[in-house]
């Protein structure tokens, strides 16, 4: 009796806001679209477990609200994406893990002779040691040389293998405070900022070099321009940027003039109503509930929905506006915390330009993941299934534990894919995460899968300690990340890169 009462209370918590597709599509129900997912074999049930199966089936009928609580075709950008130098990326994550081990007072993770090198200066990527690399390279690395491992380390995959070598580990422009003095931090930050400024000030920004620098974090003063370049919104040629900005901003407000008055028309009023309902539910509340910000977000989302009828507005897209808006507004105001940004003192003309820039950058992002938001959201269905297969190979114990307690990946990972982990980590961490996503080829559509896998395995101890379906699911939907900072994100990204290097384009590499 107590279990049933608790189950109803738990289900009530996750049903507070219903899954909404907006005006164009009905809610997605995993039971109705079950053919999209392969059924998995279940452990034989016992009479004692029959009650849990019933509880699960009751919950499964409501999984649709488990998620509540762009790439440009520019040739230069495409070339830069294909030629990302993995040495610099690998150098970064290896130092993250090594510094973290030292900070925790543990011996450094096992490293082969090929990885035990003194860090080289940032401007000079390390030359790869000799040896035989046994891991299959991913597409993003196929055109670049990768550090090889010594033959003595080629057998089992150690945690340190295929990790980025030690470049500067910046946490939004900073490093681990416990390993560096404040003066060293200041010198390092100033040095990296100077490199960014020099790169951005050139007549033609080298996008490949910009991606290398940005992978380990972008200093706050240059983040707005860097994001606009990496997203493909602005051209690499510095002389073309002012004209491009002016043209795109003018084009956006032409959309407003042409479409926005139709928001109350019968054909669009449901879409606008749903946007109007969803925005106050977003976070951080201190930002979103400012009337000027609410109006800006409503216009951005409504115009995007009208201009993309294949998907229309889908709950979850609204969250993707926030990081761009906050990064661009912080160029004009000083805010200690991104959650407390106050736009009241920003001139109206500046807000107009920020609104247009936010719209176009969000559109570029969504161009690469739009199948996440079309009918039945097939992109998310596929990514959740890929996540399940990946976790089953990298941590079979966690995978088996979830399966034994009848926790489906769709019930917690749907939101991870739909909102790009924005509901799982603080906004400051999302911004740091997006620095790397925009530096990785297909960062939002492909690399995000490996980040989610690393994110799940990060909680393996807590997951394995939970022995109840409801407790497991509530934990996975409310992970304790409120105090996470950029170092936690850097560690997560380092592990995600290792997974990507080991498994991308090698689906049978660790096949059982």
C-alpha cells in the first residue's frame, strides 16, 4: 500500500507540466509509436515483481513529460570543421584529468609512455609519439594526424588513452584554482585572451585555429564574436562582418513586420499561445520574467516556428534561445552571474540587435538538429537508442542495473537530447559546454551523444545504490548539479572525447 501511494506521488511530480508539441502536432506517446524503438528482452518476472511492472506500465503511459521540469553551408566553415586538429583537443582533456587526479590526491590515471610528456606551449601542438594506434578514428579526425600510443599500451583501453593532450584548460577563461596561483591564472587568462583577440582581429579569421582555441573554453570578452563566427552567422572576413550584421538584422525585423501580427490569427494562435505559456517556465527566472526579455523570446520563437513549418514550435526549442541571448547581452553589461542578468539599462537599439543575432544563431543551431523536433521527433528517438547501445558497452553494470529495474532510457534521456542538457546543469555550465559544441564538428548533433553517455556514467555509484524504480527515475530526472562549475564540465567533455575517439565510426570495436 505504501509503495502504491509513493508511486502515485512520484508520478504526480513528473506530470506537473505536460509534453506539448504546440499547434501542429499531437503529443508523442511511446506506446503508440513503439515501432520506432526495438523492444528489449526483459528479465523473467516473479509474482512479487508483478506489482512493479504494473507501476512501470502506469508510469510509461505518462513518459511524455519526462522532459519537462546550425551549421552553415559556408565552404570555409565546412573546411574548418573537417580539419579540426585532434591533437590540441586531446591535449586539453588529458591535462583536465591529470590535474583533477592530482587535486584529489590520487595518483595520476594510468598513462602510457607516449602520453607522459611535459606540456608544450599552446602555440606549438605536441608531435605524436611513435607507436601503433589501435583505435579507429572518427570522421572528424580522418583528415588530421592523431597522437599514437606506444605499443606497450595498445592492448586494453585505459582511461587516459585517446584523451586530449594537455593544452590550456580554461573554464570560461579560467583554470583549476587549486593547482595554480592567482598570478599564474591571471597570466594564463591574459595570454589566451590575447591569442583570441589577435586571431579575431586579422583580415580573415582562421576558423580552424579558432576552433582549436575555443575547444577548452572561450574567454568572456571575446565569446560573443567567437560564437557568431563558429555558428556560421558571421563570415571569416572581417571587412564583410558589419555589412552582414546590418543585412541579417534588417532581414529579421522584416520578418517581424510581416509575420508577427498574425500571431492572433486562427491558424497561428495556438502556436503563439503555447510559446506564451512555456516561456515563464524557463530558467533562470530572474532573467526570463523581465517583460522585455519575455517579449523578445516570444518574437524569436514565433518567427522561427512560422518559418519552419516542418516542425513548428515544439517545447524544448524555447530553452535553446537563452544561452545565445545571455552571451550576447553580457557584451554590454557587467554581471557576476549569468542567472542575474538585468536588461533594464540596455538601450532599446542594442536589444533589437541582440534579438536579431540571437534568432539567427539559434536558427543555425537548429538547422543541424531539426529532425529532433519534426513529427514524432525521430532524431531524438535515434539518439536515445544510440545512447542505450553505447552505455551497454562502456558500462555494462549500469546498463544492466537500469534494465533490471525497468528504467527505460527514453524516460530520462529524452529530455537530455531535447533540451541539450540545459535542464540538467546550470546555465553557466551550459555556456561552457556550448563553447566546445561549437568547436566540434557536429557538436550539437553528434558529440552531444558522447557527452550524455559520459554524463550518465558519471553517476554510476549513485545509480547502482538505488534499488527501486521510482527512486532511480526521480534521481535521473533531478541530478545534483546545482553547484557544478566549469571544471566539472571540462572533466565531462574530456571523458566524452575519449568515448567519441574510441567508438565513433567503430560500432563493432567493442562488440560483445
